[in-house]
C-alpha cells in the first residue's frame, strides 16, 4: 500500500532535511504529524523528493579534516 503525504508534510521534509539527520528528521516528522513513518520510508521519501544530503560523517567543529 502506498502512503500518501500532504504538501505540508513534504514541505516539512524539504525544509528540515538539510539541518537534521534522517533519524532526527523521522522522529520530528512523526512527532509533528502524529504518524509512525519508519526510518527507511523517510529516507526513501527524502530521496524521491530530490533532497540530497552530504555523504560521510560531519565534522564536529565545522572545520576541514586534520591529518594525523
């Protein structure tokens, strides 16, 4: 069964995907809209909407990687 998302829900994902991880986005989405969307479903929906996230782990200090 296909899930249908409203424009408000899709806009929420587009606006928050850049600042939240997929796990936090899923949790915030479920809290905001009272749904039980899984992590995998949220990731697939984000990808279908064309929202691309940077690959790899983020730097904690926001600076360039330091070679040791």
